C-alpha cells in the first residue's frame, strides 16, 4: 500500500505540474519581474553610485553588500592603474584621517599610521605619480573655507578627488551648545557653493558623521551624543542638497559610513573612532565610486554604465527581430490557409474537399523560425540579467547553511523520485549519468565505447559538436564574450576531436576486427600509449602548447585576456581524463567479450569474493580521496596532483554504483531529468543564475535571499530545458543525415564562423 501511495503521489504531482506549465509560470514570473524592476528604476533612479554611497547591509560580519550592485575589492596594482597621475585630498578631523590611512593602504599596504595626529600628512607614490594629502581641518570654519576657495580661484591646482567632513570637534569644543550648531550651519552654507563649483571638475565627497558608542566615550567626549551628531548631519544634508538642486554636478554625500558604523561602532576602541575593518570598507567604497567607471571590473557593477552594443550584438538583435517577425507572418499565413481550406461539403457533388497539405520546406522553415523566435526571447532575458543593469546583482557570500540545506533538499527529492528500471541497464549506461565532476572521464569513455563498437559516423559526430557548441556560440555573440570564456565547452570539444582523430587514423579498429584477431587489441593500446605520450609532452611544455594555439583563427578562439594561459591551465588540469576514459572503454569491452562480468538484474558484477574485495577497496579509496581533497591547503600542489589521482575517486564511484546488482537496478528519474540538460545548466548559470559572468549573484527579488534563490533557480532550470529542446530541434534541421547535404551545410557553417571571426577581429581593433 505504501508503495502504491508513493507511486500515485508522484503521478498526481506530474499530472498537475508538467514541464509546459512550469515554463508558462516561469515566463509569467519573468514578465512580472521585468515590469517591477523597470518601474522601480524609473521611480528610484538607476544611478548605482547613489546606492553605493547611501545604502547596503552586512553579509556576515565583515562583508559589505551595497544595495543592488556589486563592489569590487581593489588590489594595490589596480588602484595604482586607476589613480595614476591623480591628486587626492582628505580634508577634516581625526575620523577623516583614519579614512585617509585606509585609502592609501589600498595603494601601498606597507604604509604605517605615523605622523602628527593634529597636522597635515602627505603621501606620494612615485611609481604611479599618485599624491594623496590629509589636511587637518577639524572644524567647518573660515580656515576650511579659505582652503577650499583657493582651489576654486585657479592659482592652485585643483585636486582630482576631495573627501571632506567634520563636526565632532565643534560639538566637543563648544560643549554641544546650540550656538555651535547654528554657526556650523552658517559655515557649511558658505562652503557649499565652493564645493559645488569644485564638483564641476573634480569628484567631491562630503562624509557624514558616524554615530558614537556613548558608553565607551571618555569624560572629555561625553557631550558628543548621537542626537547631536544626527542634528549636524541633517543640517549638512539639507544645505548641500539645497545648493545642488538645479545643477548637474553636485557634491556627493557619503552617508553609507553611518550604516556601517551602526553595526560596528561597538567594537571601537574609544567609542568615537571606527574599527579598522569598518574604515577599510569605507575606503574600498570610495575606490569603487571613482575607479569602477575607469577600470570596469567584472565583479564591480556599482557605478558602471551599461556597456555599449557592439556591431555583432546589433546584427544579432536584427537577426532575432527578423526571425520573430518572420515567424509571426508565416503563422498568420498558415492560420488563414487553414481557415480557408477547412473541410467543407460540396453541395453540388456531395464530396468533401481535402485541405491543402503544407510542403516540407514550409514546415521546416516554420520550425526554424519558431526556434529562433524562442531563442531570441531567451537571449533578451540573458542580456537583461547580465548586461542591461535592469536586475540587481550582489556579491557572493558563502555560509554552510546556505550550501548544505539546498543540497540535502535536492538529495531528498532525488530519493523521492527513485525508480526501478523497466529494463536492466548495463554497467556502461550507468556511467553516463554520473555527476558533472565525472563528465570528462565518462563522456570520453562513452564515445570510445561506441566508436569501437562501430556505431559513430560523421553524422553523429556533427550532431554532438553542434549540440555542444550551439548555445556557447550564441552567447559569445549576444553577451560579447570570447569562446574560451565558457572554458568547459572548448575543452570538451577539443578533447572530443582528439579522440575522434586518434581512433580515425590508420589503422581504424572496431569491435568486428578485434573479435577476429587479438592483435588489433595491441594496435589500439599502441594508439592510446602514443596519445598519452603526446599529452605528457604538452603538459610539461607550455611554450610548445602556446605555439600550437597562437595562430589565427585558433588564437581568436582560445585566447582569454590576450593570451592562451587560461586555456593551457584548463587543459592541463584534466589532461589524463581522455586516456583514462578510453582505457576504461577498452577494458570494459574486453571483460564483456570474455564474459568476466555479470550484468544480469540483481547479480553482482563479479564473483562474490572479487566483488566484496573491490567494493571494500572502492569505499576506502573514495573516502580517502575525499578527505585528502577537503584537507588540501595548497591549491598549486592540489592542481598538480589532481590529474593523476582524480581517476581513483571516479573509478571508485563507478564500482560502488555498479558492483551490487540491486544498486544497478534503480535510478533517480529526478536526477536523470536534470542530467539530460546538464550542459545547458552549466552554461546558463553564467548569466541567469549567477551574475556578472559568475562573479556575483542575480537578484530578482531584493531583500528576500532564500525566496530569490527559489525563484531565480526555477526560471533558470526552465530556460535551460527550453534551450535544450531548441538545440535538439535545430540540430535535426542543421545537421542532415544525407552526406552531400551535410557537406554543403558544413561549408555554410564554416563561412559563417569565418565572417564572425573577421567581425570580431575588426571589433577588437576598433576598441584598441
């Protein structure tokens, strides 16, 4: 009864919630979220600099997350490149001095906080011609006004960046009197027009006063209360905003420091000055405000404008627009023809008129346009998520709970959908459904298996290559990214071609030949040994490897950031998986031929003694490798060992999964469903699940992290499934079975890629 209820429950779920209804729900969610975000941008404005300077929250204890955008953590080399030949001035009291030190430590981490605390402090980096000065002006008074005025008169060179702020000294010296507040308002009113004038040619920031921790203040500072600080801040904001109301250039109010201080001032050493981590965050915010528009870091979306459309992107937009229009026109024509040719009875002769049958060409064209129509709409969503700044992005932040809770939930779902196979699956079919970490080894072994069986012709190869590369090529065009950026697909494609070439060159060895003469087995092993030798040579000869891929058009395909080092690193990291996979396929077929393995339903893979020994060794090996991998501290050493030892865990998993017959006879339909779209899931996550080319998180529903993950994941999976179907439909059209037609299509595809590479080369030249 329990089993029956379990089966009926799954059928009930599948009946009411199909893939089609899920996609309709996802489409509705996308349209609603797009409208909401567009309305929010229009109402609140789309200047992410304002959000960076005024709002945000802490992720954990030390990671600051600005509202709606990502903050880049600048290294000293990046800071120098941004601030080269710049003069920056920090003007104010001891709190501004702290900010000054945190700022220059980004440029030079070796700087020590020395010098006269109540005097001017200069800093210069001669290598980049950067000059940063702290000017001691603890009060907003005539002296500060005179200094600012000197920069507006032209007799003194204007600083490129001015960071000013003061108030606590005025509260302390005048014992928190109302007269001091009145005088502060008068003084800042006189300074505001000068700051506004400077803001036309320089970046000017007014830092609001942070709250204090009153319980820790010394007796001489007890008059500095948060109530007084709020009054001074309110006066500064009102006067500065009033001064710049009708002007484009304005003084930027740095109010985010208050939010940071509210969370961290309790850790202050004296109740007045912020802890070092908090002022470092403020300095990094300043660096992001000024440098993001110059350096354009991928993981720094704050203060970055939307990138301009390239020529290739414009052509892609026109193509998808024409596809949508063409599909709508053809659909209307077919609908009208259907109405006209509807079955009707001829009153005179009493015969039923048969409707006209559409020709195959028309239906193929309609399918082609329909696929491109859907793909165009999906690519629009990709662009809106990761290029148009419509949806929000946030920095990644890891917690154990946010990682393990979804993993456990998914595992439970996978177990819930566990089913017995209707027909018993042989060992090799199980290898296909391993998780992504094992994809290389199992995939290549799978290809070798069918080649040796003699079941892998040119048509199948073209089908595989098309399905592997179609989505990535489209994303390269729409998202303006190089082919190597989606490193997994180039890697799989190149290895796939290497295997094909290895098995295709003379002598070609298939199972029919091998069954007739065992010498063919030695020929295949010799090929594998030669392949291993080539791999070994290239892995320890970076120069030779780079020369192979330094010629156009290979360099265009495999370069990233101007060189092929990333390609060499990715290739080297899993360099032996092809050999392991092909060797496994060979051994499996040899054991199968000699009937040394039992694949009957419920039977152990080997004899009981051998199965128990292998199962024990596999479990121990799997656990040992897992402990080693999790405890590895040196990434470089781990990367060096990984290519040689990763086969241990993969082989252990295969044996654990396949030795017991009862384990081989069950599978999870839930995981199998996701396995069919694993490639699309891996590629799509770059832009519509993660964000900023995987550097951040896409935020569709701000303020509710868990709900946002659920909604964005649901849309992401639906999109990946639809792209998988589109790819399969197009593969049937683009890659025909007829060899002569296939050759013509391949020539057309070669021409398309040649034109694409030429356009891309022209684009790169224009950027330089």
